C-alpha cells in the first residue's frame, strides 16, 4: 500500500508481528478517507485514554487485518529514536 507501508523502518518495527493480526478500535471508522487508527493492545483503557469514547458509549471493535495494510505507527519514534513511548501500540491502517 504505497511507499509509506514499504518504509524499511516500519517493516523492521513490524517484523515480529504475524502476517494477519487482530487490531482494536473504539468509535466509528473514518469512511471519508478510509484511514483509521487502531490499537494492537486489547487491554487499552478507553476510560483513562479516550474519555470522549466512553461518553459516547462506543464499544471496542475487533478487526482482523493484514500486516501489509499498516501504513504507519506513531509508536515507531520510541522504537528507533528513543522518543516518547505510548501504551496504546497504535497503528494507522487503510
């Protein structure tokens, strides 16, 4: 899926993941652009991290996706550059 998904650093970051994996999301998918964020963490706390979704009473949804559909991960900075780490294990998928 484009040059971003083929980035060598992204591929290194994702190398230990299976070719198909489960991802999790609270809230509606972005139908306008087809690009949405997900977490790899099934225990991600919507209560403390996404309080607006709790107010909206958005249930957690589970999706099975192909690793090759992951465009980027905001967490990649902590993996390569010693940047801030997040507990979300967020990935952006198209």
